[in-house]
């Protein structure tokens, strides 16, 4: 919306605004004219087609089918200040998130060109409205693949920053992580009318090297089983049909 004041706040009365949606390019175009001077701003839009809806449903289903190990409702204003520090860290691509029933309770850390930044919040901090976290280290026998057993996960920093963009207008932010490391971020936004709106964001953690090795071993085992099935059945492709 900053483009609307490009001619200055005092020029609003003499500025003409034309808005148009371009179907071919899927852009929303805003043109401002003041004393013969034209300024055009184009905003790319997102088409919520069937593919996007299906992808969102799959992600939502994957999040809901696993146990939620960490839940926290936070005051958006306090969380926003912490995210600004991460955003200013040059050369950082990953952020490590720790949520634990023991100290440090909630920690965001990242490494950049000039060093490592760690931001910690105690569970009694003013940041939290609600904080609940299970200790995964005591449930190692029950955790699934891809789970970090020490209540810490790594995510692409740009993805986390994208999911936190609504902090500037949100009043509270609900963060949940399941035992697969999928994080659900839900922002509560109070409109001028007093009505509450919600913005949801889902993201998955980066792949752990140990998990990738386990997956490769499983793939090799499956290939060996398929080859055995072909020999016993006596016909090509039998293993794949039995699967």
C-alpha cells in the first residue's frame, strides 16, 4: 500500500487511482496519476486452483495424523522483535528451533557470516500466554522417522520468516510442532470491527543426514525384496504387482 503515497501524503486529493486485474498475467495493477505523472504498480496474485488446495490438504493431513509434541501461544509483538534479529543476520540459511519442557524451553538460533545468534525465552517469559511441551527424549521407542529426539528441529530461515510475516498485524501467534517436526503457525488478527481472523502457515523441517541414510537403507531393502519376489514367482515384474 506504500505505492498510494508515492506522490506524498499531501497529494492524495489531486491523485487519481485506477485499479485493474489482468487475467492473462494474473496481476493486480494499480495506476496513479498526479499532474500528468503516471506511476504503475503491479502485484502478482495467487490462483488457489485444485493443485494448491490438494497440496494444502495433504500438508494439513500430515500434520494432524502425528502427535503434537509442542504447543505455545505467544504475544505477537514480543515474537516480532526476536524475528527482526534473525532477519538481520547476514549469511544465515537455517534456523534451529528448540522447544523443550526444560531449559532453554524456547530457543531460536542461527549461524551467519559474523557468528551465531541465539535467542532464548523462559517459559515464564512475558512472551508466552500458554506453553506446553513433551519430552521426546523419554519416548525414543515411540517416535517415528524424521523426528529429532531432543526437541529441536531445523527449518529454512526464509520459510520461517515467510510464516511470520503476519506478526506485524497479529495480536497472538499459536505455534505447534508435531513429532515429525512439521510446524503449524497460526496468527490471530483482530479486525477493526472486532472480528477475529486467522492466518495459517505450515512448513516441514530440513532433512536430517541420519534420516536420509535410514531412508536409503530402507530403499535398498525394498529393492532386495522385490528382486527376491521376481525369482520366486518366475515372471518379470511380479514383485511390483504384488506391491
